[in-house]
C-alpha cells in the first residue's frame, strides 16, 4: 500500500490558505480599483497572515511535541485578539490627513474586517467567512453608489484675502455667499502680511454641489480679491 505525499490534513491547510488568499485578494482588488494605497496585495497578505496564525492554534498538537498531550489547553480566541490588535496598527497607517480631509477610513475598516475573515478561514469556519466576504464586497461596491444617490450637504473651509484698503464688509460678504446658496458659520478675520492684507476664514455649507464652482468663478472676476480658497471638508 502506497503512502500519499500529501495527507488529508495538509489538503485542509492548503485549502484554507488558498481561500484566505483569494478572498483577501478580492476585497483588496476593489480598493485597488479606486486608487487606495492599501489594495490587492495588502488585503491578500492580511487575510493570509490571519489564517496562518489561526492555524498555529488550531493545529497545536503538530508543533507542541515536547509537551504531554493532556497538558495542552488550546485557546484560539487569544490568538484572534492578538491579530486584531496588530491589525489596528496597520489600519492606522492607511489613515492620513490631507488638508482638512481625512482619507483612508474605509480602507482601514476593510483591512480590519479582512483580518477577521482570515481568522474564520484559519479555523475552518467557511460559511460565515464567505458570507462575510460577500457582504464586504457589496458594502464597498454597492454602498458607494447608494452614497452618491443620497442627498448630502457640501461643507468647505473658505478663505478670502483682500488688500487692507479694499476690504469687503462682513455683511456684504455674507450676502454675496448666500446668493450662491451657501450658509456661513464660524467666520473669523485677521490681518496678515504685516498689516497689508485682510483675511476672512469661515465654514460654508450648501446642498447644491455645483455651488462651489459658481462661487469660485464669481470670485475670480472680483479685482479686489487678492486670494481665495475653497477647501472641501469630508472623509
């Protein structure tokens, strides 16, 4: 009777690792398609690493050969806790501040849940892992379209700079901005350039996402506006 080179357990391990690699890659592919810094390879490796680490606890009897079998007390949940803690640091690395915007929150969340799926695959809990992967892909792809259809408010930080001798009064400034559909909040002012320039800083809000472009075109035509900036606030 010939002995097979690959045992049944070896096939199970290979299946789990390949499944983790495939599911992690699918989630990462969606991130890559949208130009995110943590994409295909990152998610595939996160899911694979989580599955590998869980195999360490699931198959403890294979490597704890020097310990009597009756003294082994496997607790895979402790390994899972360690994995999720470590993934928190990786997720924090893809979150970055760009001006007033915070980017990478969705990618960090996708890395975190990819690790959770890898843990499920590592212990052989395929059904929730596959269902979870389908839901994650649906959230990343379908919910993006839903978000684009939901009416939302546009927030931006607005800065206007005038020559000190030609400053637009605040009441007139508010009326001009309101004409383009914006409401104004948190307005402040200051002198800059050793007193030669005067700046307004404010937060503006509108439900019309075309309003910033129209306001920008109007400000470009005003000769007494030295500089202006409209910076969207969002994640």
